[in-house]
């Protein structure tokens, strides 16, 4: 009869010498939490460190998933089975000096559940993950003008918080590597099948770690607390999410601007340049980027007033904040700004000159929401290489 590889194992060899028996250490909710967290962290890391800007939705939903999982783990840490309890993690810290000394001698003691170093790591991971989720929500609201804090968070706050978010993300990578190192060391030094244990729940117990009177899980109460927590969070966040984004630009409605300017190119949103640049552009329409775009005085005055009233200084989006810093040599050109060049440095010139894009200033070819002035990452759609002849 073929043996089920995930069935409860029988101790043998070194495990038999190490353990007096096996126990279901990790309950199902804890194991599900672990592997779902791994999945969400991988998605968030991949999209955050290596993914294109258009993958922001995946990054955001992975971040929300991490936040939900951590909140659930805290609830289960109060009401779960013995080895899932938070107080057990804190209690294990008393033996941290002894454990470190054992690791130094390559003779660590075997513990049921998390050892002291593992307990410290898990507690640290929960704190860092909560920090990453919280700062991510602030960044999403301030920089991207999306999510539950979009109506309350300025770009400057979001931009400053982005630095903290990135530091925490790199810290998480270091902690994950340390966690993996700890798992490998315990597998090698103690022959404890930790990975299999996090799949099946079964692990060997050392002789002096057999427990009497282990606390049982209270899943019904945990579900009640989870429902109450979800209701409170939803009640607080849904009204916030319904608020309009702070400093989001108004739609372009000026009829003169739409008639005269959009007749030659897409209606560039006024928030993409500061007032000083628009004044320069409107004062030199007879030399408008190599063309004579002169207008009747009344029309030019109407457009000039509209552009200055809706210029970058009046808006709080990322493009408006970053494009205020124009080039000293070419203050009239959006494409000459440091921000534009930084954001497009990996796109080849042949993409811009292709029939699908035509020019660097034809933003609507890739940014479908360009007329709104938002430039949300999720709607970036660079034409396929078959249309441009490029791999970008």
C-alpha cells in the first residue's frame, strides 16, 4: 500500500533519539496564514521591486492581503491553539540568550513550536508587515491619489512616507532571508522537518517540551472577532474611500482651449506645467515649437487665463508636483524636465517615433487617462512591439 507523503510521519533514526513523540504543532489556520502570506509577499515584492508601474493593482491587492492576514494572525494569536498563541511567542524570548549560545556552539536546543530566535523573528515580522501595509496605504493615497486616504493625504506626506515604506520593504527582505536561514539551520542541526511540518502540522516534540493541558483553539470566537474587526474597519474606511482625491485636477472644460489647442494635438492638461511656463508659451505663440500658432487676442487671453488658473501649482498629483521643476534651458517643454526623462529613460527613441506613438509629447498613446491629468500607473499601456518595432 502506497504511503501518503503528507500523513503523520513515524519517528526514526536521529528523530527517534531527538523526540519522544510527534504532535500536531501547527493548526490549519496557522498553516494557511503562513503560505498565503508567502504568496502575497512574493507578489508584493515582485511588483514592487521589479514590476512595471502598470502592475500597481497587483501590488496594492497583495498589500491589502498582507494587512488582512496579519490582522487575522493577531486575532488567532489570542484564540488559536497552543503553539499559535502570541503569549507563547513572547514567553519563548526568555530563553533567547540560551538559544543564541547553543547556536554559537552548533548545538541548539530543540523546542516545540517556534524556538526563541524564531519567536523574535515572527513578532518582528508582524510589526514590520503592519508598518509596510500602513505606509503603503499612505503612499497610495498621497502619491497615487487612490485608496482610502486619497481624500486626506497630500502628495508631500505620501512622498515622504514612500521612503519609510521602501526602508521597511528592504528590512522585510533581510528578515525573510534571516528566517529562511534559521529554518535551514534547524533542519541541518536538529534534523527537524520544519517545511513538512508547516504543510502537515506534525513535528517531533523534545522530551522536555511535551505539554500537559495545552489550550485548545476557539475558532467560533475567533470568527466573531474577525467579523467585528472587519465591520469596524469597513465602517471607518468606506466613507474615506468615497472622498474625492485631495488636489486631483478638474476636467478640462474650457471651450476655447479645446477648440484651438486640441485642434492640433491632444488637450494637454494645464497641471502638467507651472504658470511661468504657460506664460512663456502663450507669449510666443508665433514661435510655438517650430510652428506659428498665433491666435486672436481674445482667444489667447481666455486660454492664458484658463492655463494659469489650472497650472501645476493648483494641483497635488505626482505629475503636477514633479513637473513644476522645469528645465532651465527649455522651460516650455514637458519632455525636458528631469522627472519626465527619469520616468521614460528605458523607452527607446524608436518607440516614440513609431506610427503608434508619433512623438514624445503624445502622452495619450500610452497614458489613456492623460487628458484628466492623473496619469494613474494602472492605465499605462505602451503599444506592443509589433506596433512600434520596439521591445518596450
